[in-house]
């Protein structure tokens, strides 16, 4: 197998992240920065990069007060001849967050960057620079591609536990030196308050880092912002963000469990005084766009979209879906006509166009919910369906109709290399979909891989729906519900595409990086 030589990101960052204040910044902001001045802005939540392409990337930061964001980039960690990018003024309208888009970067190169926060009234008064690095997308096939994916962070009452070292899974992912991290939804649990302690089955106590905003469900914009800010208290995550760019999508827990447009919170859920889920979702979307660097969402903006395609070179395109914003209401999901489905008509047509347009060897469809696993919505006395499959193994019904339309399109347009990646169900598994086993047969075989959670309760694997002929060839899940991260069952996945052969190797891994299951897929095939 051929891989590009690793540029020593880990050794670079051990030095550069440890002592950012020691960096010399000649001529920054037109004058040498007065680092010793009191009251300078501070970037205590670290830095992130997102939606990196061959020649661009978004850099994110949060200040503790009004500040002007400035980014400097260099080909080396010495920053001998930095290139400077003047970013936005960070203020309360965006909760003091901001992103700066870096353009005109060289493809397939390691980019070192540092973020300066300057006093708007005195450019000489700057905070300590915060540094990071990322690789731009290669344009040469032989460079290959590698990324990791997972979802579900700090759910079911399990937050940052200092006794366990916090979110250690991010160190295991970083050790693989991935090109990016696909964050597959449930990036926060806005509906999951955290108590200072929680009892563990069999004895013992789980201890959480807590904040005021995480003491209740998020309803106000300030509370949603605090929920997104919470995870950045973890040192492992901040270190990971400074080393690995992200591609982020959302699911339900950024707002409320199993939410859908138009939903109204019933009076039996006394946790909420705001009953309109559309209002809650608008506030959550704004905070989501403020706390992640996403090319289709701007900090502070009330418009924008989550679904998008990220071109990752000749070997890979990543199609990020939004299976939450445009869905119809949760129901028994057995209707025989369902034009809206789980994606909405406009997003479905977008996905079909982009898949047909793609020339990448592999088309990863990043879905925030699985296709063939039955995910029920039983809250508030309902017996409804939350995902796609409803348990009827016959012809497509409800939201399955839209998925059937998409799978038929992929077959008849002879689109090769489609692979589905997801999280949401809090276990890890591999499902192979085969028309010879299915009630609906007008599609080519494909694979769906599930990973997660990152730091949340683990749950048993649910039932499969036979409509699209899934076979679960691997699964690791607990037999009990809501097993804490102290009990294991925390997972992430890795995708490694070889630059010579074009083969895609998918590995399902445990929290410490141990490989549980490996599948090698061949390029250029309509079905696998």
C-alpha cells in the first residue's frame, strides 16, 4: 500500500501547542504585539478547522471578550515568513466566536497556523497565540486518503469525567493521523442535563464536570451556546481540534430528542417552557453554526444549511446529509405515498445531482441516521418511528420510499463506490444490503457502517428491517441499556483509501483504537 509520508504533525504539535506564548510575531498587526499588557483577549476554547478543501479551509476561535481575529499561516512551524489573514470582529452577536476562511492554499500540504486575538481599540494588545495544523486535500490520487468518524458526545448524563481523563477517545483517533474527522451528529446533548455525580451499576460513582448551562435542558440561545461550549472544556477534544479538521453534521440532540419540524412539546414534558420545537431548533442551529466551522453556515446567521458535499480529492467525495431539518413528522411510517420523507424533496434531488456529477472513486454518504435499523420513537406514549425503517420487511413504506428512489437512481445511473456511514444508535456494526435478500430489489448491493458513541450511553443493537435486505455481518453492543463510558462500548470508525489500488479499508475500532472488524472494498464497482 502507498501512503503519503506523514509530516510529523504529532511531534510538531507537542512543541507548538505547549508554549504558544513563546512564538515571536514580527510585525503582527503592524507592530510587535504587547503580550504583557493586562486585559488582553484570551482563546481558552482552542482552535478548530473545518470543511478543508484542496486550496481552502475555515479556522475557528472563540474569545472571552470583544476582539479582532487574525490568522497567520506558514509552511513550517517556525512561522519564519507567515501569511496573514484578517478575520472578523468577534462580539456578543456570535457569542464571541468567529471563522476566517483561508483561500489560495497549496494542495496536499501541511498548513501550520496560529490565531491572534487583538483588542479592537488597541491592535498592540493581543492575547497569546493559539496554534494548530491541518492538511489540505491532495490533488494526486497516489496520496490516498484517511479519515475517522463517530458521533454521540456527552449523552445520557455522562459528561466530562476527570477521573477517567475526560474524552480520551479523541487521542486514539488523533494517533491515526487522519486527514479529517467526520462528526456524524449528536455533537452535543442540548436536552441532556448533567448532574455533578451519577451512580454506576454495580457500585461506584461517575463524576461530571458541570456548568450552569448544562444543569437544565437548553431553551434560550444562551443555553444552547453554553451546551456547545461545554465539550470544549475537555483538553483531549481541544488538542484533537487543533490537529484534525472536521466535517460536522447534526441530528436530534443538538435540539431535542427525536425532534421534527412543526413539533410541539407536550405539557407532560415540564422541563420545557418553550413549547415550539421550531423556535428551539432555530436557536440550536444558530449556536451550531457559531461553534463549528461549517462552510454553509455562518456564525450568527439565521439562514444556511447543513447538507453539503466536500470534495476530498480524486479518491473521495463526502456527501453530508441532514436527515432532521426537512423530514416529515414521526409517525408509524407505513404510508404508501411519502414525497417528503426524511430528506425532503429538494435535498433528495440535490443528492441525486451531486452523486451523478461526482467523479471521485468513492462516494461516502454521511447519514446521521441508519437505513435498515429500526429506531423507535416511543416518548410521550407514542409508538412511532424515528429513522427510516419501521420493521415491516415487505415493500417500501413511509420514509423507505424515498430511500428506495435514491437506491434505484444509483443503480440505473451506474454510480459506483457508494458507502454509507452513520452513528446515532450507540453501538458499532457493519450491515451489507443485498437485493437477493430484499423485498425491494431494484438496487445494487452496498455497505453501511455504524460507529459511536464517543462519550455517551451504549445501547443494545436494535432489529433490522428486511425491506432492503440488510445482513448484520458484525456488531458489538452491550446487552443492557445506557452502559456508561466507564463500562466500555465507546467506538469510532476509520476509512483508509489506498492511493495505488484505490481500495477502501474500513475498520471499526474501540475507544483505545483496538480494531474490532475490517472490511476491504474494491473500487470501480456499482455494487459490492
